């Protein structure tokens, strides 16, 4: 069986690729930088003896073309899952963001993942498949920083809630992970209040829960923090700077 | 082109004696390597296990290469494996052993990266038989900020290849390495221990043996027990390894220095060495060990290094030619016993190396010496430098964090040639570390 991993060359995407290939699944890795993705594909093939293909795709492009992935899937075992750990934020992301950046962040974090889900849904339904989306604790409550990113991920969360509802009456598993701090390059230079989770730990949880449907917080501590931020009185919340 | 985020990090050499704060990034894709400006001074860092500060330096961007740990190509016909430099030795061996493959030159700690091994041209348990790490390197790719990606081997860009193996990252960031693997001769190693009463006896034992593993360990505390030790001789064995696989303890330069004070002094060092000798007396003549346990003795026993505490240790290694080793060992004994030097343990290995860079080259005996730190340490090390120069010895720059430019010029065989090459190849001297600054390679 084959899994497609979108954003699979580094960070959580790479950890997922390692975890699923260690379990013997074939993979199609999709990312912006073909040099790194093809290296990872070869690495996984050598290490685990599975079939791995790599495709270059920029999620910010419109319209998005699935031709390259579709062509590769013809050479692969049946499609079982679609994992979308892709996403991007911007240091300049704040209220008043330029139109092109606003569109870019919305495309990568919301529109493209939805388009991918829609495109592969029929095939995944046929194979009792799995769809996994990834969001962020930034969606707990809108604030000045990461305004467009949080809005796009919030929209994606809503889309995955709809998908989970749909999955209940169809032969499909669907998970949406709300991620806290991960030990990736996004967090590398930041001074953070809470501990980082390793991408490998998250990938392990995703692997174990793949045949369920639901929304999960990782690390779990973030469920409490997320809810706390949501119920904070406005008088306090408006004074917070984070 | 995206740039990897940067932060200020305090780095410490593994021996705990050099520490400074500089800009640090952890690239995880090739574009991150290329993104910093071509004139930004930088140095690559692997696992951070060099005793000298060769992977960080003042005003030099440290590029942590541990995320570049992918296997890129394997040719089953030639048994060559191309991999990225951040692959750790344990990952290499855990891949190779189930495929009945082996890599012969393994330094004593499992988390050292392949890139670090190339940069320091490290040696294993029997360098006389297996040579040094670079003898098993077929090809390298080096990224230099001004020159781009360069492929080099003994046949292509041969000078760059020779200078990069044992060049401490000063020719550029090594991105991938093609290694020659060997068929696995047997599933285990039979390791025998022979007690000896002197360094000279151990040296004779080592000179007479053609084993797969051959080295000695000695009590180096001043006094009547000086030189007592054990010669370890290992051969491939078709028996299964005895006992459980040892538990490996990850250790970094920071965790090594977690104790606020050093436990080692003359009394504790003597007691520990006596205990090791007594233990060996009651052990079996030959023990079958797994290849990993025999190759990575410090992986399961971090305590020796940790007990040096925050103040750290001084280690020195130098190579002495065959015809000088007898005189050298005698002078060394005299120097240590006469001055009450803070020496703890000593090790001998027969050595063969052929590099042309900053790494040790030539044939002879490797003398390794560990000292705890007190008010005599620096004076002793200076006297030791003089002894090494008198004996025509060559220092191992990755093991001694205080070798000066003057000493290096007088003792490192290819120092002048390396320096000339470096300035011809990279006039702006983009790749810099504390080691290169200390050696005047500015």
C-alpha cells in the first residue's frame, strides 16, 4: 500500500516518511525542493527496501497540477493514505499583510491541502484509506502575530471537521492534529515557554492512530493550554503579547 | 532560497577546555547550506565530539550537519555506500551489519558522524592493519560558498580530496561521502586481555601481533605502578557474542561536563586503574563481544569522561616513528614520574597513516595520554610538547585543544603544504574555526 506525504523532505514530513517506510509502506514524497526529496526517497529505499518516489510541487501555485503524482501512483501499490504535514508561516504575518503574501499563506495552508484531499478522496474511499491533516495551536485564538497563518489553519481545521463528519458515513479514516511546539527548524531559534516535541514522537503517534477518526493535540499538554487561551477573559487576553 | 534560522549558542570542546558563543544554525536542506552569503565565515559541525574546537569558532557561523543523515546510494557489486555527512557511526553499522557488511575504521564513540570522521581522519582499533578513515573513503562532495559543489576523489580533484580528509572542514562543508564497505568476516570479535608490567613490553606485544584489534591501556599515574596495563588483542570469531547487548548512553560535551568538580586526582586515578587491573585478572582469557560493543567501548561507559567534571580533561595523542618509540616511552616515564604529572591513563596503538593534510601521517606508534586538570597540567603539557618534538612526533590535532601554531609548524608533517593549498584555494579564508584561528590559518 502507498502513502502520499505532502511536505515530506524535512521536519515532521520526513519523520512521517521514516515511520511509515519503516512499517513497510511505499511512499510518494511531495515537496518544493526536488533535490532533498529525491535524496530522502533514495535513503528510505536503501534503508527499508520499499518503493519511494519523489515529486516536486509548490503548493502556492494555482492551478495545482496533480498529473505528476497521478502518473507515479500508476507505478505504485494501491493508495492507502494522504498525509499533509505541509504548511508555512511568515515572520511578517500580521494585520495589514500584503495581498500576495496573504494569498500565498492561504494557498499553502488551506486551499492546496483541501484540493489534495478532494482530488484523492475517491481513490482513498475505494481503498478504505486514511487522510491526515495538521494544524497549529495558533488557531486557538486570533492575535496580532500569525494572523493570516492562523486564519488559514483555522479554515483547514473546519474543513477537516467536515471531512471527519463525512468519513463517519464512508469507508475512510480521518485525523486532524493540532500541533504545539515541534523540534524543527521553525522552532530552532525561538525562545519558547514550553518543551518541544520531537517530530519522531509525533510521527509515531500518527502511525498508531492512522485508522481512527478524530482530532488530537500533540503534545497533549497543548490541549489544556489551547482551551485555557480560548476561555481567557478578553481583558486579560488583549494584554498578552505572544 | 530560504535561510535556516540562526541563534547564539555557547559551544564547548569535548575536553571542556574551550568554550565560546557564536551564531548557530541547523540546516536540513541543501538550500539552507547555500543561503548564507558567500563571504559569511562558517564551519561545519557534526556530533561535537572533537576534543579540540574544530567545529566552532569566534565570529564563524556554525552549521550543524546532523540533519543531513540520508543514505544516498549503495552499489552491491562494489560495496560502496554514498551517504550524507550527518550519518552517525551507529546508524551506519546498524544498516551494514544485517546485510553482512562492515566498516573497519571505527573510533570509540557511536554518535560521531561520518563527516567528523573524514574531517579529523580518525582511526579505529588497529590503524596499522586498517589504516585511517580516509583510506576507506572513495569520493567526497564539498560545498564551498564561493566555489559551489565540488566532487573529489583520488582521481578527480585529487589535491582537494587529500586536503579535505583530515582538513578539519577548512576546505568547505563536506556534504556527502562515498565509503568502501567490507564483507563482514564473522558475527563477533573474540577479545583477549594480556596483562603487562611496562609500556615497553606492551609495545613489543603490539609489534609482534597481526590481530584485527590491537591496542593497550596503561596506568599512567606517577609511581611504581606506572606502565602496568593490559594489551587487548581481538580476532574475528565465529561464536555468538556473550551476554546482553550493552546499553549505550548518549553523551555530549555539555552532559560530559555536568559534574561541577572533577573526581579524578592522583589517589582516585590510581585506585580506578588498580581496580581495572584487578578486574582483568579475574576475567576470562577471551571474551566474545558483539562488533558494536567491541568497536564502541565508550558508548556503554561514559563515566570515565564524565568524572572529569566541568573543568574538563587534557588529552594528547602523538605519533612516534618505530625507531624512536623505545626512547620516547622511556623519556615519557621519566618525565611523568619525576614531575608528579597529573596523568591518568595511557594507551598505545601501532599506526599507519598516509594523509597529506593536517592529520597524522606515517608509520609508528600512537601514544595517547589523559590528564586531569590541576596547577601542574599546563606545565606538564608544555614539557610533553618538547618531548614530542625531540622525538620527531606528530600531534593529533583533534585530540589536543591547545596545540599552538609554532608546535604545529614544527611537528605536523604537511602543515606548510596544507596552509599553502588553503590560501591558494580560498584566499578569503571563509571556513574558520577556533582550531584554524589558533593554528594561524586565517
